[in-house]
């Protein structure tokens, strides 16, 4: 496999992850208020950062939907960066 194909693999994998994760992030924003399971996929994409945020928000008594959505978006972006770095490292080996 050539070096350009290897570097493109990291971009493709992280790009596909980001596409699905952003789709899961938008779902709770457009869901009806009574659709309580709209964020299930989002929680999966934002792991493990959502666990840390749950602890912090409970400790500080923060209960804000948009703040939580922002933290989940940051978690998704951080996971995408980590995924890109891991696949870039693997492809260089």
C-alpha cells in the first residue's frame, strides 16, 4: 500500500466516523420533546467524555441541554482526532 493510500485511510475512517457522529448529534435537536431515546446514538459516539461530563454536571449541579450538547460535540471532535491519529500511526508502521 502506498503512503498516500495509507494517509487517505486515516482521513476516510475519521471522516466517516465524524459524519455518523454529527448525524447522531443533530438527531436530539430535531426530535420531538417526547422522543426520549433520540440521544442514544449520540451517547455512544461521545464516549468516554459523556461519562466525565455526567460526573462534572452532577457535582456542579449543571442541568442545561445546550451545554450538554456542546460538551458532546467537543467529545465527538476529540474522538475524531484520536481516531485519525491512531489510524495515521498504524498506517505509518
